[in-house]
């Protein structure tokens, strides 16, 4: 929604910072590789935080969830 912020092309910056981590996330999901997913998610989270810091919005900190969003639900696949 803000194509240029502080003389920075936001679309270009987002692509530069998130392309590699998002491809890694997609690969991890395709391969059903939890360790690979965790590493890619951490890389993406770090990229977001670097962007916030560089644009002087360090108060906005992204972090991995530390609790289930739906604690009353179990999303494990059911046995067949």
C-alpha cells in the first residue's frame, strides 16, 4: 500500500529480503521437512526484523509463535 517509503521501493525491498526464505519454506512444505521448515521460518522472521530495523521501526518485532493459536484443537492427521 506504500510503494515508496523513505525513498525505498518497498516492493523491491520485500522481494530482496523474502524471496529466498519463502522459496525455502515452500520447499520444506513440499518435502514435509520440519527441520528445514523451522530453519526457513527463522530466516524469514530475521529478514522481516532486519527490514523493520532498517526503516526505523525496530519496535515491530516478528517472532515465532510460542503457543498454539487453537489450544483446544488437535490438527494431527488421523490414523487411517
